[in-house]
């Protein structure tokens, strides 16, 4: 027998205790390394497909260990399962499962033989096709039910159909059709939405596998009162799990929150100061911090203080004393020193749009200046009609234009001189 030694050397762990790890069905036998433990009780715990377990009597005194495959008594025929627990812990597990009478406990026939395993494998290979066919039959009969899984007995003489239904379903006709179709004995078992989610499995919003598929064996009722105690959002989308029911994990910390809630002031308690009357706005139960507002319905002049400070003010108000403020002198000094920095304001989504607008304005101004410069040049060209500016003019063309201008000016001067001479001749005559 191989042993796993502890680091401190105080003892060891027997490898027989660990066996097959089957999620929530695994049972750790912490008495497996005790000599004679298997002989203490002839009762044996046997596991079948999914979450089905049974307890059987080893009347033939077969030497069994955890993990052995055995053939057990069934009605009719026999079934194939895996031993998960032996010895003293089996009666305790039966008590936990509310199995009181040992008279109806069936017995173990033998360890599974190769012939038994062949029949078992053949029966298991038909389960998926049987489930698909049975769903179609239920749909043809207009039954408001969903067949979630099918489990064949080890010898293939019986099949268990697991179904989900919101209302009572009369499936007598369905049983007759299934028996005629598959030629086996039919048994119907109704399961809930949580049990179906545990069979299918999945990943929860916390990023871990579903609790119902890993370790939970009992499903306690979950109410919205547990969510109110923890100040959780009452949105159905956040409270519901993959089974469309309230999450089982809501109940896990309810007791802790209920105990911590007694250490903070109630919602009906009001705090009075010289300036205002404060009402409870929200509370952080685990941190024992409460936030008060001067308005009942909307957040106005919010002040966050500790639960101890709130109880002090309540005691002062009962004595007729009204403090200057909810905060102590030290807290006021700390608040003045602290500079509130709004990270959301720094990372404004439109912070890049401002620079783009500035660039656009600068480009518009430059374009406007260019247009004004072109208009001024056009006006100068209009004053001198003989000089037309073109982008493709060459130096020779510019010289010819300037020579033509000088010739025109000379002609104009000659005309003026001739007019003066004519004016001088008239008075002499």
C-alpha cells in the first residue's frame, strides 16, 4: 500500500482513500488505512451514471476496495457500478441520505466479468440515440416535457428516462410507445432545473465551474431575502444562474452578512446635526462604513463615516446634543488635505476631438488667408489690364509686356504735347 507522507512527518495519507474523482460524488475515506476497516460493515456504497448512488450488502464477503467494478442486484436483472466507499463510513452516509431501513437493501453479486462489461458498453452506446428518439416521440404526443438524459441498466433490460416539466404530465401513453419502440422496461424520473444544470455542467459568472456540477449534493431553496440582506442588485439577470433559478451561491454568505448587519445602524435611524438632518443612503456591511444624505430619495451632500461614529452621534442625539458635523475634526483635516482627482474626467472620451477641432480651425484660417491674398493679386491685375499674370509665363513674355507699357505711356505724352501746342496757336490768331 503506497502512502503519501505529510511534510511535517506527523503521519501519512493512504492512497485507498482517494479513488475516482467524480466531482460532487467523490467521498474521501479517511478510515481506509485503519486495519480491519473494510470488515467493520458489510454495506458498500456503489456509484452509477451521473449522480445516482446506491447502497448494497456484501453478503458473499467479496474482498472489495474503492474503485472496483461490481455487478449488483437490480429489478429486473443486474446493474454495473463502481465501489466508492466501504467500511465504517457507509452507515454514516446512509444516515445522511435518509435511508433508515436496511431490509430493502439489495446485494452484490460479484466483481464484473468481461462478459458483463461487453453488455454494459453496448447498452451505454445506445443511450444518446435513445434520448434523441424519445424526444421526438414526446413531441409527437404533444407533451410539455423535456427528456434530458437516458440511462441504461448494465444488462440492457431497463432504461431510466430523466425529464423536466413545469406542470404535471400524463406520460402513460409515452411509456407504452417507448416500451414498444426500444423493447426494454421504462422508468421515468423527474428532475429539477438545478439538477439538469449539474448534469450538463458549465462555467459560472465567477469564472469557475458550476457548484452544482462540482461538489453540491443538496439544493436548498434560495429566496430574494438573502439577496436583500447582502445589498445585491435585484436584477433577475444578475441573480439568476444558468438554470434560470436564483444562484445557489447567494445562500453561502447570507449568515455572515446577517451577523455583520447587526453592527451597523438601521435604515430608519436618522442623524441630526446643527445644520442638517441626515438619512441613510447606502452602507458597506463588511467594511462597516455608512453613507448619509440630506435627502431621503436622491444623493445630496453625501457624507461617509464609520459605524462607530454613527453610533456615537445616535447616542448624542438621544441626549439632545447636535454635533457640528458628522465628521470628526481629524477627518475634516484629512479631507481638506486630500485633493479629489476625477480619473474619469482626465480620461474624457472627447479629449481627442478638441485637438481636431483646433486643427480644423487653424486650417480654415490659413485657407481664408490664401484666398484673400489671391483676391488682392487679382485686383492689382485689374488695375493693369495689359499685364495678365499667368502661372506658366516665362521671362521673355514678362519683358515684352513691360515694353508695351512704356510705348503706351510715350504715346500718351506725345498726344498731351500736341494738344498744348494747338492751344497756344489759337490766341495768337
